[in-house]
C-alpha cells in the first residue's frame, strides 16, 4: 500500500522524524514534526498531537492545527465523559494503534457523540486517531480530521500512518530521555477555578505559570485547556477526588499539577502547580521505554550498583529471572552493559530521590 501512495512521500515523512531525533528536538518539537510528517502521507484539515501523562493519560502539552479555541472544551468533554468510538484509552489497549471514525461506525458518523457535538458543524468526512505508546504507557496521542470534500481516509494513508508510529515513538522516547531536572527551587502556585472554568483566586506568580501551559495557537481563555481537562477529570472521576499529573510548559520545563475539588463545592477546584520533582521525571523517563513494573525495579537496583544475586534475593526471584529481565531492559534501551544503561538513563542525576519512591511487588 505504501507503493500506492508514493514511496517518496513516505520516505520524506520518515526522514523528517529521524532528523528531529538526531537534532535532539524537545517533546513538543517532535509533536510539531509529527504534524508535518503526517501531512506528507495523508490529507487533513484539522489536527492535534498532544503529549500525555503516562499515569493519567491527560494531555500534558503539544501542538494544534486548524481547531479553534472553542473546540477544546467539547473535545475533552467527549474524551473524558462520553461513551464513544476510538477512545484513546481503548486504542492504548488495542493491537492496532491507528483507527478511523468512519470504519468504527461502519460509515454512519451520526452514531458518534463526538461527531454530533464537535464535528458536524465542521462538515468533516472522517477522523483518524493514533496512540504513540511504549509498553502500556501512552507517550502522545494524535487526532487528524478530514474535511467532507476530501472523503474518508484511504487505506494507503492509514497504513502509512501506522508504519510511521514506531518512528514517532522512538523520537518521542528519546526526546523524553533528554529531560533535565532543574534544582532551582520555586514556591508552588495555587489557582482556584470555579465551575465555569473561571479563575476566582490565584497566588503570586500563578498567572505566569498558567501562561506557560498554554498550547500555542489554541488557548485564549484564562484557564489553559490542559488545566481544564485535568479539572474536569477531578470533578467527574469516580475513582478518586484528586488528580495529580505532569505537564510540559512552553518554557521547556516539566511541571507537577495537582487538582482537588473544594470541600462543600463539587465544581470548584484548587490547582497546585510546582516544578516537577526528580521522581516525576524519572517516572516519565522509565515509562517512555515501556519498562514493566518489575523491570523498573531492576533498573533502579542496577543503577545503585546492586549485584545480580543481591537483586534476586531482594526481589525474591531467581538469578535466572533477573538476568532475563536485564536482557529485556538492555534490548529496550539499546545498550549492552550496566554502565551504558546508567550513563544513558541517569547521567543527569534524576535518580537521586527516586530510589525511595519505588514500591517492591511480590509477583514475578
């Protein structure tokens, strides 16, 4: 199918992504390159490529093209609250990370609440969604929407996007691996947001931090879309009353965001924003490689210099099992020795306070 849509265009898209990887692009710059690369292989009029927090799958930064600011709230309303087709969380668990709305609804777009609420006024023909995952963690998600005159996405276009997914994932993973922890201490800021997503109170420096979290060319409301999505999750979550997630600012720094409903007022929330901690960034880094929980434990022990026999005794598993996990860790990181592993993952000293955060599990 690639031959049908043009090897040259596909090669151009792939080379864009490889150049971003070699050029040490930031995660948001990789998202920008993804948009240009998908333009090379598919026609679309609107799109969003968003970094996601691996723990919450909430958006943490990214780029948007074509969508107006008023589209942000209904988009995340649908994603977080409505039953619908091709949800990101479902694609994350799927064998195929790429799906189109036309295929999911058997050609009847009216079956989709997302189409009814958001896409019908835009007169769209189709929506293509993709999850860029490493293991069970989503590094980023993409939405590409096609105007009615262009018709649904074609099979060659979908296949081209599917074949670009591993290249995008590698570029994202390596950009996340270049994160640096800034030791500079800044006090956290607190923002009180009411049920209409208006700011009712803010501490010193809060407006400046909110400005840093705006998605370029999309956010015009006082509360950035990334924060509104987290606030919505906190208001409507059935499992917990609070949400803690990580976001990537325009400044290039990672922030920890904690959202909690106010006592006695289920719609107003308190948002606390602070610099990401070393354990936050190490969590992002390790999840970007798709390590299992057991592999994560072993990576931590390897970085401490713990011998293989001691790791086996500490985790109550066999030496043979430890060695199997180490081989899998080396394969995922592309290294051949413990020294290379530690140099690649932790030369920026992110692990200093992460050792204490790891919880040992009893399963093999």
